[in-house]
């Protein structure tokens, strides 16, 4: 099967790789277990988030490399090494913390682009979507009953 650039674009926009629906995060750092719209399970295998860690490490190093390169280019030959060191440390601490949720959705997009859902995962997604629809109908238009 061919690579799906659309799945990666959805991931980069923090959307479901399968259907493109937003709202896949419960909070800034917490991902829903499945897509609220199509039911695709995001953690498809053990160690799923190792890929997200790889993505965030690569992005952090690119940001650091650009920072260092521009810093050297703008200040050569009197390079302020202390300021470049401090800036580099800040980048290498803050970028992973701030961008990790984005890296999760990018990894979901990459994984789905290269490894589409198999028949069992498709059936699981349909079942999850059916349960979500049934829960929404049970709550009714005014919210939770009770």
C-alpha cells in the first residue's frame, strides 16, 4: 500500500489521521484512547509512543541546529558562547515539553500512513464508534441523565 500524505497532514494539524476530525486530545497532554468521530484506537501496539519520542527528538535537534547555526552566523567571529549554551539548553528542555502532544499526533499520522488499519482494527473502530453513538443517545439532548 502506498504512503498517504493526507494522514501525515492530519497528524501535523493535531487531527485524527484516519478521518481528519479535530478534538483528539482531552487536554493539552492527554490524548483520547480512540478518535471521537471514527473510533480508531490511537495506541495500536505496545511501545506506540516510542515513535512520538523519535519525532520530538528529531524536531528538537533541528530547532537547536537552526538556533546554533543562525547564532554562529550572526555573531562570527566574536561568538557569545555562554548565551548560545544557555539558549541551547532552554531549547532542548522546552521544545520537547511544549511539542510532545504535537509529536504524538504526527506519529499517529505517520503510523497510519504507512500501516493502515487491518480488518480487526477496522471492526474495533466501528464497535467503538457504535458505543460512543449509543452513549450519546442515552444522554439525550440535555446532557447526562440522572
